[in-house]
């Protein structure tokens, strides 16, 4: 007994968190403790809607956000909303877009909007429901007993202090699935082989979308392999079509610029600027005879002379192959990857506007644009949200696959819907037959809306019984490419919160025992 007490004392002295695991919440007074009915981790669009829904249902709620900004991609530049079929946007998800419309003086839903307008709407939800939000806190551990997450352990990014949140049910609404992973729930990263789930669009895919034309040399000195590969090309061989790997579809920023001279900040040379990073862009421009900005970028126009810029063609804002270590990376590793994407993107904007090898017509176009003074003031007017298109994906009680997207199978326990194209951005850029090529792009329509299974947002019961995962849900790579849209995440955030409420009220906090039809009945009644 004395040896045990001595061991616990030493653990507490060396690492307070080690002694905290499994202890009652009052035994470590150095940790700030909170106790609620429902804790939502991740203030993404789905996280805000989940918190709002749960609080409106009379539950005590805490929303934990690792940064200082709510809304994720929807307040981070993705104002050109990806929908598929508008009828899938229901409940508070549609309410969000109607509120956007109201901000612009419209009586209908608006699906193209400025980032600060979206942020206002998300903050309105928080104020209306009086939701407590813990900003700047990220998960570093869990206190789990059996299959029950008793509490999560958080680190305050600003102060380094430790917080603990105890809840009856947790909802992981982060893009990365960090709570899910810390809770010991099974997940996967990358692409399954087609053979795993009987698919045809998964794994290695060498197709024509967002591709280089034939004949572009990949070497620093054209025709000389010994000179080395140009920046952004991976030194590996392409896998067999349809085989799986750990490669992740590319990330980028959805860039907000303005051409309003009174609201514009000049695009200047950024940190770590290196024009050699964009040599492939020059070779592509010359080969394809590009003459306008829309050849290089999807340049979508937003209200008040702003943009939502996205990736286009063979070389653009997607940083192909630079994110493979992000999903399972440490916070420090992710910070490094984020900074690499930031430098690359700002450098590209400057390069396109100033490098004399870029056609004058393109340089003249981009000279009209700059960073907006009225957006992202806390991050020097550039979005703090990297587009995490895909990170971890839970392996839950069932896996959504291509067959569900294409209506060959139907989920008979729906908790929401999706309808967007089965969409994967490129995963790899490599050399094939002496030419640079991109690999991994897929764009195939599901031909209509389909159900998302409740079992796909719940872990296996023997792994965790009081956790819901509506963002990093259980889906194959290619099915996730259809599901992973902001309106869908808001619907799933709402239905997850309703399921959490039912688990608390009727099922001893066990989310697997909840009847999805009862959840959807409640969802319908709230419209």
C-alpha cells in the first residue's frame, strides 16, 4: 500500500495528468474542471449547430474550440457552398443559409457569402442559446472507464493550463477527429483498395481531372533526371489502379480577396518566398497557353467584390502530397504543415502578380485584387482555416461506401443525407513516362440524394458508448468525398445533438441504443 501511494505521489509530481487518469474529478485541484450534459469538441459549422441544438433541448452544453474562431470552413472562406441537391439542406442547416440571406436583406436562403457574415451568424447562434464556449483549448487526453469517456483533458493553447470537461455524452465535430482518436475509437487514414468494399472509384486513380497536359518535363533542368525533380513532385512510382495507400487528398485555402480599393491590402512578398516552387506553373502556362486568372484558379465571386478562390487544373492552390502526415500528426507537426501551406499560397499569389514569366494579361488581372481589410483581422487578413478535406475517418458500426452513394444499397437508419459528387482532389504528383502527372482526382455524380446511416456516426459499442462522430464519420475514402460538405455537417451536427439528448434521457448515455427514426421524427418536428 505504501509503495502504491509513493508511486502515485511521484506520478503526480512528474506529470499531473498521469495521476489524473481514472481519478475522481475533485482529487486534482490544479486542473480546471467543468461538468455538463453534452460536450462538443470542435467549433466547426457542425459543432456550432450541435451546441445550439443541444442547448435548445434544455441540456447543459460546452463547446470546445481549439482556435479563437467559430465556423470552420464556412466562416473561413468557403462561401461558394457545395450542395449537390438543395433538398438535403434541412433543419438548422437551412436556417443558417436563410440567416445569411437576412444579413444581405434577402428573404430567401443565400449560399454565396462573405466569411465575416457567416461568422456573425455562428456567433448569433451562440448568443441566442447562451452556449458556453471554451476557446483556445485542444484535447490532450481522455479519462475513460471501460467504454465510457468520463472526461476529456484539454490544454489551453495560450496559457498552457490544463482543463478537464466531464460530460454524459461527447460529440466530436472536429475536422481531424482528435477526440475520437484519443477515445481509442478505430479509424483509418488514406484510401482503401477497391477490393476492400467492392468499389471502383477508391484507391489509386489515374484520371483526367485537374491534370497536366502531356509533355511537361518534371526535372529542374529539362530532360536531365540527374538535376532533380521540380518542387511539388513526389519521388515515387504510381501504384496499381484501384490499390489502397495512406495518401490523403490535397488541402488548400479557400482564398478571400477583394477588388474594392477602399477595402484592399496589397499582396506583398510573404515569408519564405521561393519562386522555384512555382516553376511547374510556368511550364503549364506555356504548354496550355493560359492567358487569364480563371485558367489557374476557380475564381468565384462573392458579394461586395470578394472572392472564394479554389484549385483548378494541373497546378494551382492544392498543395499535393504535402499533407500526408497531417491527420495523425502532432500539434507541432500540423502547425508546420499549416505554415508550409500558408507560405506556398501567399507566395503563389505574389508570384502570379509579379513574376515576369507570367503572361502580362494574368498579372494585370490579379493586380486588381488584394487582401480584405474587413476579413480575418485576427490573422492578418488571411483565413486561419486550412481546408481539411479529409483526415481521420472512423471505422464505426457500419461504413458508408460507393454502393450507398450510387443507390445500390440503402441505409435504413438515416440520420441525414448527402448528394454531392463523389469528389477526391489529387493525392499525388509524380513522373509517368518522363512527364509530370497528378493522380487521385475523382468526380462522379451519385445521381441524387442518399441516406447517411446513424451507425456511421456511432463507434462500435465495445470501443466507446457515449461518443458521436458526425464529421470524421465512418465512410470509405470515395464515399466520404461525397459526404464531406458543410451543409451536410450542419445537418449531422443537429441530428447528433438530438441523438445525444435521447441517449441521456432514455438510454443511460449509450448512443448505440438510440433509435434513429425517433431522432429524425424530432428533427422533423423542429422545422
